[in-house]
């Protein structure tokens, strides 16, 4: 596609952009229970103004833009204080949870390289419930992920299995507070104590929980200890762009002290160009997300966050009770905050997700494991909290609808998945993709058969297929 030979008028540009949004699910209608974390209109406007105020400033160089350095310092200090860190805690604002986790794993790898240089293949131990960002970090950084099981009832990481998985090459233990999939907080004190006992680092992924759980604790709710109050926790990731209600592009990575954070920082005077000194993965980056994060922390203050957390938590509890009350649905594990998942022994939840999508609701399909069923995820946030009753009414109606639908041909899928696992040739893959309604270069509408297939395939095969599919988009 060539660039237009002559430029369009501003109105035409913006009208076109607005029209593209018609392709998307309308999150503003409050029916998307994932991906979007929206505060009220007034708070959103403050974030937007702050973002635009710093749109052009570059976080690359705080000597040129000292105000950007101040904003980062303030955001890190406020989040560290909330997470019960002392003055020794050091950290940075990153572009998101994935970058914070990448940096935590890089720091652990390079710290180990300095302390235990004999390790040639570093390993990190994590529960299967930990976020895929750790697998990505492992993949990018040459660290081996050693994945262990979880308690099939509580969905908490199995600490004994983690202990058994530690080898002389282990550098890092991972805990989630909570895991995204089921919203369950791992036994962080036990995992951190294990790390301390074995001389290992311990990262707590509080990307979704750091803010919400901390304010639940401040509101007097029983919250399992997960932050710097736990001895042995050496780093934490906390996303401002989730339950911090900042604009996307803002997370915080925190270390117990700067001697550890030092391993995160990269510097280069090795080229003909300017000095590069990057604490985070990105170099040039807009000051917008950082300013948005600073703005929301200061605009809401503790009282504002407490109000939001109370509203969201009450809505979650009502929703969980309502889901449990629908015949055939059951909530998995013991969700600690405002995200949870539910499964069904009587209907296909992938068909249920499609039925809800036809009514413009988005519930997120998740996969089964050998010890847990396929399920649908719900993240409750402030912007959708008013829609609990409407969601429950449609959910109950869709459960009935799916019961009346012809079941998916799961035998065909299971047989096809088994054949594909044996022979993942491009032809076999193309044939099967067509059979489940996936055409190269096209985004699918109905997902049930596709999810069914992905769930049935071994992960390695499913991942290759997904990479090829995206590569063709
Ligand atoms: C627990 C957890 N960790 C990490 C991430 C990755 O965060 P991001 O999507 O901001 O990169 C997520 C995303 O949902 C998450 O839920």
C-alpha cells in the first residue's frame, strides 16, 4: 500500500480512524471483561490530558528531560511504598507487564552469571498458572522454564513440587499475586522462604494484583502476604495500566535494592553515536504513559483507589455468586480479587463464549491442562462493574441456548489433533485449519471449534500453528 500521494485533511484522517473502530468490540458499552481497565470519565480525562502533555517528551534521556526522571522516581516511590518496600527499594517504569517480567528474568540471569558463573544453562521454576510472559522471557533470554503443577482445587502453585524442581542450575523462583487465569494468589511466603533457604531470587508477578490487592488489604480484607513485607521476595512487577487505571504502556518493576537492579541496566558507548544508557528494554519512548501513571496516582489518591476497589470487589463478588447460581457453571479455585474463571461439566464453554460474543459480550476462553478443565476468564474492572446483572441474565440465557445447540464434533477434533500431532506437515495443518473455519489471512468470527482444536493439540504444535497463522495475517 503506498502512502497517499497528497495528505488528507485532519478531519478525514480522524473520521477514518473512528470508522476503523467499528471493526472492534465496543468496549465502551461495558461488555468487554478483559483487556480494558477503565476508570470513570473524569479520571480517564485526567490520564488522557497528562498523556498528551508528555506525548513528545522522550524517556530515553532524563538529562535532557529531567521532568521525566522526576515522574518516574515518583511513580516508583509511590508503588514501592504501597507494596510495603523500604527506602532501599529501586525500580523503573516499563512499557507493561511483559517488559517488567523480561527485565526481572534478565536481572536474575545476569545476577546469577556474576555470582555463580559456572551455570551455563540457567533455570527458573514456575507454576503452570504463571503468565506466558515468563515463557517469553525464557525464550528471549536463554533461561530454561521448569514448569511444575499446581493444586487442582485451589489452583495455587505447588511449593513442594517447586522445591523438588530446583537443581544446581536454578536461579529464580516465580510466584503470582494473583495468576491471571484464575485470579488465585500463590503461597508467596512459602515460595520466598524456599528461595531464601536455597539462595535463590524470588520474583512475585503482581502485575494484576499489586494495586488492587494492596488496597483490599488497606480496606481490612484478608489478603495473603505477597509484597516486600515477605522476606525473600527480591523483585515485584506491578502494572499501572491494569488495576492502576493508567493508560496502556505503564508498569513498574521493583527490586529489594539497587545492587540487584544494577543487573537490569544496559549501557553502550561502543558506537559512533550517542551514549546509550537504558535501565529498561526500550530506548526512545514517549513520556505519555509515564505521565498518565503519575497523573492517576495523584488524581485518585488513596481514597480514590479505595473507592474503586470497593466497587469492583463488590461487583466481582456479586458476579461470582451469580455464576455459581447458574446451573452447570462452577467457579475454579478461590479467586483472591477481581478476576476469576468458570468451567462447566455439562456444556461446552467455548460455545458459550461464542454465544455471548453474538450478544456483544467478551469472555475469554482459556485452555484445559491435565489437571484442570477448559474455562472462561472474567476480569471485573471499574468500567464494567455496573453491568453485572445484564451479564448474568445473558449468561444464563446463553447457557440454555448452548444446551439446545448441537454439540461440537469433538471426536473429529480429537482425531484431527492426534493426526496433526503425528504429522504436523503444512498440508495437514492447512486442511485442518480450513475444517475448523480458519482461512489464511482472515480473522475468525466463531472461535469454538478453533479453541477446541488448540485445546486438544500438544502445546508445541498449537504454538507453531498460531505462529504460522499470525505470520500470514
Ligand atoms: C499476571 C500477569 N502478568 C503479566 C502480564 C503481562 O502484562 P502485559 O500484557 O502488560 O504485558 C499479565 C497480563 O495480563 C498478567 O495478567
